[in-house]
């Protein structure tokens, strides 16, 4: 028996077409011709896209279930339209060896509503220094290697890491931050910082390490992906590297595309790392997305407890949540505002991350039936109190937006449907 989704605007091969898709045994079927016992679901002209993919989330388990769990984090992902997420390794224990990775994998198998692809650490203990992990031992079970939250400081260590990752055919996915340039900062070293007596983080702390890593990737041939790019300089470095043929890609996040340091408030929901940068940086990120330099939008979903986010800009923990509001804020703030083609947004949230990270999915016959149905006419106000995530801190609280996921399907099974 097939399930046939009819009357949909389907995203396939870089464009939309009105039609139907059929699902059988968890995969996209070759034919949509109905049989007497098939089930048909009329989508009423809504948009159907390959399931959204987020290559940068913090699910906090094992180690920090008071912040988030695999169950709550993937429920949030499903509600946001995501069918696959890549889980960062800042866990306890950190996934730096097969036995510690196995603990995370067991929870994923038990509790995940969507596909979860874990990262392995670059360094033992995810310290950004010291001893490298055994890349070959971890490679079969991870999507890549990252010490997210910590930049690998030593040039020689990062070069060896890239050679190790390249040898097993996995990417290095780097949080870029030069520790000695941080100087105790916690927001962007810009106008707001100076006017309100805060301590700033300079842009060079990010782009200087991006520059180093690109040179090492060019030298080693490693596939290299830059996490949460926030500065104009980083965008230009990636742009030039791509033009030279370096195997480099990068992501940015919704908050860097839609906000800047002029939007800061004395509230922990505006505090993340890297911080909201200048208006010029924001505009450079938008241009990088438009011209293909930035191929991926990831949320850096980083939940904390309400108490941890209640201490203002100076004292709150770094990190905000994003899985449940990413699509609507981007669709409203970029596409409907005329700043970005809808096709570019969909590619950055579906096709591009799958291609770069080698993930399954698509809307062709034989592909896993992982897809999302979007209602672009739905208007509402973002209310974190309704989030399925344990984390509620978002700078987009109270925004009036348009567009939402109304159905999320993973392996042919509906894991979220709007009531």
C-alpha cells in the first residue's frame, strides 16, 4: 500500500513543480498511480520540500539533560520541519572514542524522532588542544569531526587533525576562535559594546583562525567546513578559497542574517558565540548567501536553562535555540522582504547540507521518504512558551512571522503534524 501526497508544490532539482509524490516502505515510490487500497493526502497546494537539515545542533545528551535531551531536541526539530540534524560533541562524556560515542548512539536509537548524525571530537576531551582522537576508529559512526565551542589553537595540531580526517574521508567542522584575542569579551566589539560598558569580542578572533585553517585545508586536501560564520572577513576568505578550488564550505545562522549588534538588548536571549556582529557584517553574510559563498544555514541550536539565560548580556550562558523558528524568521525576514530568492533559502536548508555532508534524502524514486510540508500563508507570533525544546531563549520571541512546517515525515512516518 502506498501513501500518495497530492496537490503539492514540490521542490525537486532546484525548482518547484505542481504534482504528487508517493511513499511505500519508507521510500519515495517510482509511480504515483493510485491503487484501490492506497491512502491519498491532499496538501492543498502547500509546498513540499526535502526535509530540512541542520548540521549544527546541541542536543546536550548525554551529560546535560536539564538543558535538552535527544527526545526534546528532536521533537523541536520535527516541529521546525527538520528531518535530520548533526549533533555537536560538547557532551559528557565527549564522543572522543568508540565507547563514549556508543553512549550517545544508544540514546539516539532509543529516543530520536528524526535522523541524528553525531560528530566525533577532534581532540580527546574536546579541549581544542592536547591529543588527537583516533579518527579511523570513530569515522564509521560520525558525520565529521569538530571541537565546536573551542577552536583548535595550535597550527601543527590542526594540520595533523586535517590529515587524519582526510585519510578517513570525513570533514573537519571548525569552530574558529583564537583564544588570545578574546580578552574576556562576550558581545561584539562594536558601538553597542562601547556605549554600554561591555567587554567586546573582536572580529579578528574568528577570521584569523578561518584564514589559518583554509591554508591548512589547501595544504592537506582535507574537506573543511566553517561553523557559524559571523564576519565579513570570514565570508571573503571562504569566497577566495572556493575560487582557488579549496575544498571548503561554511554555514551561518538565522540570527546573523537577520540581526546585528544594533539590535542588542540587555537580555541573555541576545547572547551567543560568535556574537551578533555589525550591520556591515550582517549585510556581507546576506551577500555571501546570495552568491553561493555561504551554502548552508544552520541554527546552532544551543539550549540552556531559564536561570542560565537570566543574567543579562554579561552573565548569561552563551547560546540560543533555533530549531522551531528558523524557517519562519528566514522566510519572513529574507524572502518576503525581497532580500533572498525562496529557492536559495530552500537549497541552503535542504539540498546543500545533504550534498556537502553526504547525507541521505531527496525526492526521487528510491530516496528515503524524508520531507517537510510548508504552509507559507500561515501568520503567527513566535512564542517560546510553546516550544518543544527545553530551551526558550531566542531573540526572535514576539516576532510576527509567516510560514511554518505543518507536516514532517521521516522514513515515510509522520513525526510532526500541526494540530
